């Protein structure tokens, strides 16, 4: 039996880091074309708050996302109930949002959308394993909630993306 998910919910950091670091469209345009195809085929989606996090910076990634047609999931009542369940399950889950830096606002919603859709979360975050830490990351909450999560390299492997190189 395959462990491949039917649908994946992407965290902002998956797109931001890929764009800025290792899959720049300048030398890996195919990756971005593949993401568009995956979106068209409803294999990937992005929560509305992830989209807002990315487009608030008017840059090339923002422009790409606006034109990509990757499905954007809005917050609906069922998703809000999923979020309430996340917070009710463990009070520590509220530490997922870092209000002091005005970041991570989308993080709990990523998990809520994944729960609502039965999706796998794709994130660059890694679990916090220190027992004395007040910090908690998406993978910790996913594990606590029984939501499958993987990083973007595992995602690429799982959906079998193959890159080709050529010299111009």
C-alpha cells in the first residue's frame, strides 16, 4: 500500500526558501511549472493566510503565486472548528503562533486546513525536541493531532518529481 497522500497543504516556507535558495526559477523553472500543474490537478493547495504571508512582499515570488492558479483555501466554519480542536487538544499548541514577530500566524491554519481536507502538511519546519522548550512547531502539532507531515524534499520524492538539467 502506498503512503502517498492524495492532497498536500503547503507551508509558506516551502515556497519562499525554494524560490530564494535552491530552486530559483532562474535555474530550475520546471519546479515552478510542476507546482502549477499539481495545483491545477488539485494535488496541492495553499491556505489563504499562507498566500497573504507570501504576497505581502511584492516580489517575484508574490507575482508568481498570484498568477499560478494554485488553489487557495479560505477559512470556513469547518476549518475554524478544526482549529478549535487543535487548541483544545493541548494548550501548548497556542505557542505555535509567534505574535511578537508577527509571523507564524498561518501555521495553526495550515494544520486546520490539512485536518479538514485529510491532507499531508508540507513544511520546512523541524520538530522541537527539547523537553524544556516552550516553542512548538508545525511538526510537533501535526504529530499531536495525528496529521501526516513531510518536508519539501520528501514531497518531491513522494510525488516523483524528476529534474532535468541542460546547458544552454
